[in-house]
């Protein structure tokens, strides 16, 4: 995919990840955006600014690290265009040893240093108020990505004192597999035709998320249940795989072999659902079709299914999703006070 630019009367064709594209984002002066089957054509007034867009991460924990490394791996952003705020000097030194020079232990100092950037709020929701108090009140950012569970768009808009009617805010929730590029991320935003070039920023957020896996753009009313299965379910899946291995070990199989077999079985099953070569259409067919293919009449697998059903397997998983989603709802209510 390429992006074509016009500055005054000059036609230029450059890749999506080039510094020229980044600098045009930082100028925040897009005029028109069209999508075609083979390319995206954007009419841009690049203006007088030069250089590349800075991606400013408020929070330098595991998720921020996964997102940053994913972006670097896909050549979406370079180290010198990344700024990170962390809580301790020890954390800052760890980042610097990995080649990041723009590391701060004072969020306010970082935000004052980068008054024009793409800002990623990547902290626990419990410290959101600290983020608010650390932001320069005269700041007027155009684009913010929030990677916080349980903090809805309305709360972000109301609590961040600098947010204007021309600010695009995107909520993004990756998962732990971001660290290896296999995240199942959830993303939402509030469409507002009055916001200048909002679709450009949303597309940029999507590309950012795709650096670490797949992303589903959904309405915010569905964000918490989607987050439950996309963001929280890896923990439950680890428990399931562990239980598979434990069961085999109980029957005499070696621990190492049991873990490898259990993990690969889950990977293979998921891939059959996602890969059309298996003959399964995830958009229109029920998962039970593949389950039934494995269950021979009177066989071993159906006996295992019977035991799982007897012990409430489906119900336990379903209730875990509902409980996680409701917890996120409760967090949103508490943060809105």
C-alpha cells in the first residue's frame, strides 16, 4: 500500500511508514482522505513543519513495551520518535539501555517537551487522576489513544482538562500476546463529523494496533464484553492449557511433553477456526460444527465433552466473561464520580 501526497503542486508517492507521512500527521493539517482498493490517496497541506511524528507514552509498563516493540518491528515508528514516562529511575535506566533516549520520570516535563504529538495513555485506571493532574492545562492535543480498562470515552473527555471539541480520542485494549505480535485488540471511538480529519486519526490508530496483532473496531457499548474475551481470556486460556497438562500428567505423561501438546492443541484448534483452508467459515458457521467432527459416536472425545458439560464448563466460561465485563462497568462508574 502506498500513500500519495500533494504539497502545493508537487505529486509525491511514499510508503505509509515513511517519515514524510509521519511529519504530515504532526502538522495536523490534512485536507482530504479517500480509500481505494490498492492505495490510499490523501490530499495534505504539510505546512512548514518538518521531522517525524512523536509518539508519547504516558506509562512504560509491560503493555507499553509490547506496543512500542511491535511498532518498531513493523517499522511503524523509530526509537528517536518515542518518548516514555516511567515512575522510577531504575525503570528509566532499563529503557535507556534498550536504546531509548527520550525517557522521563516526570510526566509533566515530558508533556511540556512534546506539546505536539500522538499521546498514548498506558497506565492502570487507578492512576488516571494522576495523569490528569500531570498534564499541562494549556495543552490542546489533536489525537489521544487510551489503553486503560474501564475508562470510557465520556470520562476521558470530561476529566482531561485540555480536550477540545477537535480532539480525537480512541480507546484501545490489546492483550498480553502483543509482546509476540498476536494480540486480539479491541478499539472504539465516538464518531464526530465536526472533528477535523477524524477518520485519518482513527485509521492511524488501527494501523498502530495492527503492529501487535489484529484489531476489532466496535461500538463503545460493546467495548467491555469485547475486552473481556480479547483482553482477559488469555489468562483463562492459560488456566485451561495448564489443566489439560495436569490431567495428562495425572495419567503418567511427562510434564514437558504434556505442556507442549496442550499448548499446540489449543493453537491448532484456534487456527482451524480462523483459517478458511480448514473449510470453516467463522463469519457464518457455528463452532460446534468443528467440535462434532472430532466427536465420534461412543468415542473418547464425546465422553470428555460429557464430563465438561456435567461440571459446568460452558457456564463457567460464560460467567467469567459476564463478570469481567461487569467489573469494567463498575470501574467506569467509580471513575466517573
